[in-house]
């Protein structure tokens, strides 16, 4: 009998949200619309994150008003101004969904357009870890723009490149608790 290597299995967290095949197909379709092939993977992750967040919101509180009308990831014509899903509106609040493969990286990149463009600035920035191979996502919390404005007078201190900002570690982000 062969011993099974436990390192071959990756356990999903108990609070992971499953994605349907339709979510995956839609995310793939959205990513293929990008004329810039180097952005397609990030757009795919963000589209999966967006679908999972919307599913989570609907499952938790079905009567929330969730509007995608101005969501940058879903807008047409599609542009690569941002690879985040800005302008998801939930009960009048603007959310910016940031899909990432791991929230344990040393920083979470935020497209500059999500901060610099007045059309994209959100009330809350929501990092979402995407378990692409397992078709699940996990919400890690949120970062309120007002919290950051109280800590630092300028986002420029965190500007990494002309096209991206970065939060240095999760200690910068105000984590919200998602308890049942």
C-alpha cells in the first residue's frame, strides 16, 4: 500500500464560497475580451472574485441592492484601465473587488485607476483570495478609504509603479470579520 503524501492536498477554508461552472465560464469570457493578453489572468481572477462576492452577498442577505451597472469589469466597451472590479454598488456604497491568488503575499496590488480615477474610487476595497483550481473564493476583509485617509495624507506613499499601488502587508488593511 502506498502512503499518500498529505502535501498533495490543499484543504479549503471552512468559509470558502463555491463558484458555479457558470461563474467560471463568465469569468473566462470576460478575461478573453481584454486586448492586452498580459492582463487576462488578473481579469479572470477578479471576475471569479466578483462572482463569489455577489454570491456571498445574495446568500447572506438576499434583499440587498446590488448594482453592476457601472462595474468597470463588466462595462462595455472593455478597457484595461483597471483590472479590479470597481463600482460594484451595494446599498449605495461603492466596492472595489480585488481578486488575488494569495492574500499572504507581502503586498496586495491595487490598480492605480482604482485610486486615481474619481469614477473608480470606492468606499471599500475588498481583497478576495481566489482558489481557481478548486472553484472557490474567500473574502478576507475590507479596507475603508476613510481609514486610509486618516492615516496618510497621500496614496503616493504607497505608489509602486505608474499603474499600481500596493498595500504593504495585511497589517495596513482593516480586516472585517465575516462570522455566521
